[in-house]
C-alpha cells in the first residue's frame, strides 16, 4: 500500500443471497470502528453465475493476489438436503445419497447434471476461500474464511455436504472451528424473520467461530414454522440479522 493511502478492508461473499445481510452487518461494524470496507457479493439472484468459468477464474485470480482479506460462502444445499427424500407432490426427489455422494446410479441425465452442479458449487466454496486464506503471505495478518451448510442428520440415506471427500479433506487440512446451532436462536420475529428450528453449521478459520454455537431455546409449546416448499426453503436460507452481527 502506497504511503498515505487509506487501508480498505475487502470481504468476499459467495452465494450471498439478495439482499446481502452479512455485508450490511459488516458495513455497520466497520463504520463504528472507522474502518473503510468494500464487500464483493456474488449470487444468482443478482445475476452472477458462479459456475461460469470466466467469472470464477477472475475471482480466483484476485483471491490469489491477496485482494480480499476475508471470505464466506453459503453455497446452496439443495442437492444435499434431507428434504429431497420427503415425498411431496411436484417437488424434486433425491439426486445423491451417503453411499452415492456424487450422484445416484438411477439419476437421469438432467438429475446427474443437477448433482454435478451442486458438487461444483461446494468445491468452489472451498477453493476460492482457500485462495483468500493462503494469500496472507502477501500481507500481514491472517485472512479468515468460513463456509456454511446444514450438518449431517440422522436420516439413513440423505448426505450432507460434509460427506463430500473434498469437504472432509479441507476440514482435516485446516485448523477450523465449528459453529452448530438452530436457526431460531438468532431469528427475530419482530423483524419478519421466521424462527425455524433448521440446524445450521458454519465451519472455518475465523477465531472464536465456535462461540456462535447454541441449541433451540424456544418454549415447549412454540410451533416452529415448517420448511416445506421452495419459498419456505429460500426464507430459511437467509441469515438472521443477529447471526450476521455475531459473525
């Protein structure tokens, strides 16, 4: 950085959703601390195709050159969700399982393409943040990275993203912390956030990440909204504001 040039802290958010609530929380904290911040958010809802090789190559180039100081990816869990195993009219069925993590033998061509796309997005969520983390050699201080996807469940067949060999290897290779919690402990109904009991898991090299862990504290008579259908699933994927602030 040139003499007299003001430092800008740059954050990369992959599969950010729209609006990017994590970016909004970061900007509030940065303003309170007098830090200049820039956030690059990428999501299909904003017209970004993170399976486009040219876009991915450009982001990887910048990550490798040390442009970003931290990164997070909340890649789509659709092909890993246990909900795919729930019989429901007009809803897609499973395309992978624990025994066939990359795709069921019974998949049609279209179903296998969907499974491959899900695997690709998961792997990109490791490769790009890893490039950010490893770019710390270009400057002082660590560059924390995190990713999010629901944890493994007790379903006999459904496979979470944490069953992917690539994810297992990444976790074993890095010094990571886990944050496991139910979405409802952060959701604020008065702000229009639904208190779903959906389990979530953040993994990464962010110091103190494990402090975000927690179990449902709702009263015994509280009825959690069911996550059924595309709209409910999309709503449950949005991070509560309190969670973003905690991160």
